[in-house]
C-alpha cells in the first residue's frame, strides 16, 4: 500500500473508532451503566466487528462483482477477516469511552 492510502486507512479507522465510542458512551450515559462500561463497549465492539466482517466477506466482494470486475487473488485476500487490521479502531473506542467516563 502506498503512503497516501495508508494514511487514509488510519484516518478512517480512527474516525470510525471515535464514532463507535460516541454510540457506546451514549448508551452508557443514558442507561446509567458506568459500572459495566467495559461490558457495554465489548458488546458494541462485537456488533461493530460483526458488521465489518459481513462487509469484508460479502458486501464489498458483491459490489466489486456487480461492477463487473473479475474475482482475483487480492480480492480473495481482502475477504479474510483479521482483527489486527482493526486494532486502531478498537483502541480508539475504548480510550475515548474510558477517558470520557473518568472526566
């Protein structure tokens, strides 16, 4: 991947983590679940990663196929879900929620 794509991927992951953190924090605050914030974040994270896995395995390849591109090795490689690819997203979400609750 070139530098521009890498930077944009990191930015995308950071913004997604922040947006999921807002959802997680809103749920915690509205339902007064501060004592089990980590469990709520884990549940929100499970939903998020599940949606990402669905997108990676089915939606994105389906869109590529619909646009007329033939399947290839790179597309097949993208179908494999790797939690390490989403580490920034996960870390940002937990850090923002933790910092917001402790503020």
